[in-house]
C-alpha cells in the first residue's frame, strides 16, 4: 500500500509517504508558515519515494482538532490532490496521531492527550495503544481542564500542549506517570494510522473529507466553526 499523509493542525507542518510500512517524512516546527512549506514537503517526499500522485492508494490528513486555519490547510490540500487523481481520502484524528507518536516514544500504552484550545479550554481525548494503532477510549471533546474525564482504572501518560498550560489542573483529574508537552503530530503517524486495516472504513471520497473543529462559536448572529 502507498499513502501520502499531511499534517498542519498545530504549530508543526509535515508530509510523509508510507509504502508498505516504510515512511519517508519531512517535518518542521514552523508556526504560520504551513502554506509556504506544505507543497514543497509533499513534492520532496514523493520524489524521495519515487512516486507520482497517481501511484498512491489514498491521501491521509490530520483532520483536527487543532488550529482552525491549519486544519483547513491540510483538508483543502488533501481534497485538491485527491480530486486531481481520483483517490480516496483518509481523515485522521490529530489527537490520536499525537497519542501514537508519544506513546511509541515513551513506551506507554494509555495516553491522555490535551491540546491547548485557548479560551481556557483543551482539546481532549484518551487512547489505548497497540503496536500500530491508537484506539479511542472516549469521545474527543473541547472542554475546560477541570471537566476532563478518563475511563476507569490504570495510570495515564499525558501528551500535548494542554499539559504545558494546565498540568496542575489536569493532574488532579487523573493519575499520570508523566507527560510531554512539547510534542506535535507527525504526518508519518497520520499515515501509520490511515494504513491500519481496521480503519479502511474511514476512507472516504474527497468531497466527504471534512475537518473536525469540535468548537462552534456564535459570531454576529451566525454560527461558525473555530479552532
């Protein structure tokens, strides 16, 4: 299987190609430069893998939650590429992606992911890791740090920028073995999750590949999504 994956949902920007388990990736921590970097990254990883877009089986992207503009960049780029070569698209949770990366880095299997959502809130999700997957254990949500919940039993390891801002509050809500705050999702992990056989049901046509924001704001009498 051959997949192209993109992620621009946080301060990090990355693109990766997954070919039967081998990953080629470009990654850069570059706030506000995603629109400049993502296309050259895509071209670079495809060239290194010796592939053209028409040789891919699908295009995956980090679908959020995350920064409103960043999530939209990845979604629109994935849709545009998929439409141009008639490929399916795989929207992958930003929180699950971060859980997989951090869990594999530290050797932990129960991850509590919190991204700083501003406005005194976090994007929150809990996951159980296997060798190649991050299974969601609860519904992803945006909420105040004092309102987070976890499934009963066991210790957790924290991941994401929300832990850097709200560690004192979050640590009172659940038992943790530690946390890493300065970690960001990688497109390589987006690809790994998209390639899991049990996730084939998540593959959709390009027109159905939508971002996930989790938060709705009412602005000037109308509802708009915001990250």
